C-alpha cells in the first residue's frame, strides 16, 4: 500500500484510521483507495497537531524553568 510508505505508518494502523473514518477512502474490489488530496490534508492536520503539542510542551517547560529557553 503506497499510503503507508507516504505516511510512515504500518499497514494495520493505516487500515484502522481508514475504518474509523479519520481518512476518507473508497473501495476498488478488495483494495482501499485514498485520494492524494485527502492524504495531504490528513498529513497537514496531523503535522499541525504535532506542532501545537510541541509548542505547548515547550511553553510548559519554560514556565517550569526546566532550562529550555
């Protein structure tokens, strides 16, 4: 599956995301097809969530004086 390598995730994890509706897809026979635009939007959302979490952690570390200035 090309999407797994593009996302850097395992196939079982990707299938779980698809089945949970986190990433839209359609079936072609037994195969799941994901539009490239949907994949890029999903990736952008995950990247933004990751950046937001890192910013929150950095802010907390600064507030606690942990030496990350």
